[in-house]
């Protein structure tokens, strides 16, 4: 079975990116490395940060804005909970959400779970591709959403339709050039159907 082990975000300013992800609390979940690969528009992925309560969502978003992030969608209540979306200085889109609509304790800048959401052209085709490469499916909802079983990583891996992920973040789905993200695994290098690059994760 292929193990999903790491997420590396490629950035133009390495020092600034390291400072930002440290400030937000994402440093334990993602790696950063320098890259000047051209990229424009929607890069086809987002990081989903799950928090316990609305106060934690607000604290995480406030830390991100203080560190230079741009607000894409202010945090609001919805039928599923409470959440908002920001864009990191390097361009990475982050969704911060809680399934709870009320605080049950003091707010804290605490992340309970992180997921990497890949926006793909055809969820079913990408699911088949990844299963053939050894990933085990944890949850699957037809062509709408697939979540893989990734016990070897602190980050969950999931597939969304590209258009739906772009709509969710409030951005046009058009984009070109590098995704500026590299996934690490144990099965050797490969590139998926949507151009997301995998490499052998360093031990």
C-alpha cells in the first residue's frame, strides 16, 4: 500500500513562508521549500484546518491575518458549523472550520486536524488512479468527495471536483503553471491525472 507521508508547499520567499506557517501553527503539518516555477490563478488545492469551536477558528484566522494572510471569506455561521477562508502570503488557500456553532471553553489557537484537498477534473477517475497506486479509500461519496485512509501522515488527503473547490473558496477555477505543492509517499515519484506531483518522502 502506498503511504501518504508529507505535504511540501513550494514558495518564492522561503523565510517568509516558514515564519507564516509557524505563526499559524501549520509548521508541524507542512514543509516549505523554495521554487520559482511560474503559477497563475487557482492552484487546484486548499488546506482544510479543523478546529473544535468558533473561538478557535477566529483565533487561527486572526493569527494568519496578523502574519500577512488575506481574507477570502470572513468566518460565518452556516448549516454545517462555523468557518472562514484565507490566502497565505505565498498563495496557499486555507479553510478554517468547526462543526460546532458555540464555544464550550476559552478560545485557543489550536488545530485539531489538517486535510489537503485536491481539486481534480474527475473525482472518480482520480480515485481509481490513486487506488491503483496503492492508496486505501476511507470515505467515498461518488463523484463529489473521496477521503483516503492515511494513517502514516498527520494530514488527511481528499479529492474534490476542481470547480467545487474553487467555488467554495470564492475564486475562479482557472489557473495554469505549477500547483506549487508536492506530495510525499513511499512508492517512488509519479504525477497524477491533474498534474499533482508525488515524490519519495525523505525518512
